[in-house]
């Protein structure tokens, strides 16, 4: 699998096997995108970049929706064969989001996988949404958090060390702060070709 950053800042993944989880996530995010901005954060982002791990939920932040917009979104979601695990009362679901709680979305008659969705609430969430990166592979397109926020890459140190804990190494052209020439190579050796340079 090869991951490269395009001149427009989007990230293209070549050779990724599209999974049922990928199809589930895109089926939910396509609906969300009709109503507001979103960004996928945490573990699923690492999976997209090749980390071998499982997940039962996909975490994402969304921009605030007023009540009427949320009601329209919920109606669309239900008509497309999804439901909220937290409650059947859409008003209660909206109140939970306004109270900074997460709500979960799954396919009807399923519990997992599910999307854990929250309104953005702090500077971290705002940063993640405002600087979201487009990731494209096969016929799928997602908005994901900036790489520096994604698990496991968020643990990169400031000492310009490559991250090896997940079997990924980064090869970045020195001095390219926007990572135009980003390539992530699964299983590449650590060292000069696998280190992250600021």
C-alpha cells in the first residue's frame, strides 16, 4: 500500500483493500456531508493508513446543526437504514449532542460497527475540522483529522523521530511543512528514509 499527498493537499491511497468497514463509514459520512462538515478522528484514521488493528466504532466530530437541520438529517439517516443506538427519540438525541455527549449511529438491527458522533466543542475539535484532510481510495472519499492528531501518529516526538510502533514509517521531504511529498510506506525500515523531518 502506498500513500501520497497530492499538490492540493489531499491524500491518495493506492493498493488499499476496501473493507466492509470502509463502505459502512462512507455510507454514513455521505449523509452527514449533506448537512454539515465532519472530520474522522482517532483509531480509524490509523487503520486507513495501514495499521493492523480492529475497531468497532468510528469517532467523528461535526459542526453544529440547528434543531431543524438536525431533524432533516435524522430523517434522511433513518430512511437510509440507520438508527441511533442511544434513543429512538430524535429530540433526546439532539439534546445529548447539545450537552456535548456522543451519539452512536449503526445500521438497523446492528450494534457494531457504529459511528460515534459529537458536535465540535473545543479548540482541538475546531482544529481537526478546520484542517481536515481529504483521503481518497478506490471510489471512497473521507475527511480525516490532520495526521499529527491521528492515533498512532500523534505520539511522534519533537525530536524528529520516525514512528515505528505500528509498523509504519514516514518519508517526508525535509523542510516541506505541508507534506506535499508525503509517502507512508508500510514496513519501511527506520532511519534516514523513515524519519519525520520538520
